[in-house]
C-alpha cells in the first residue's frame, strides 16, 4: 500500500509530530509511506534523528502542488 502524508512544515507542533510518528509506524508495518512537506521553518523537527524517517521536501514557491 502506498500512503502519502502532506504537511505544511515540520515545525515543532502536535500535528507534525503525529504525522512523523504515523509515517514511522506505517513503515514498520511494511507500508510504502512518504511524508511530504513544502515549507522550511526554524525550530523544525529533525526527522532522521528524532523519528528515524526521511521526509520529502517539495518547495511550493507560491504555486499549487499537483500529484
């Protein structure tokens, strides 16, 4: 199963933390899960060190994202 989780950024807040936990858990279950974020911010989570996952950064730059 392929799963995509889209977040605005990885700022240190509850929704972002839960998205990172979900991505790590889904991968442990064998799912092909990706977390995609499109804004870089200061004081963001370090997903590799803190959660063991590598999200995908896709800069938005004022344009609409399409998949």
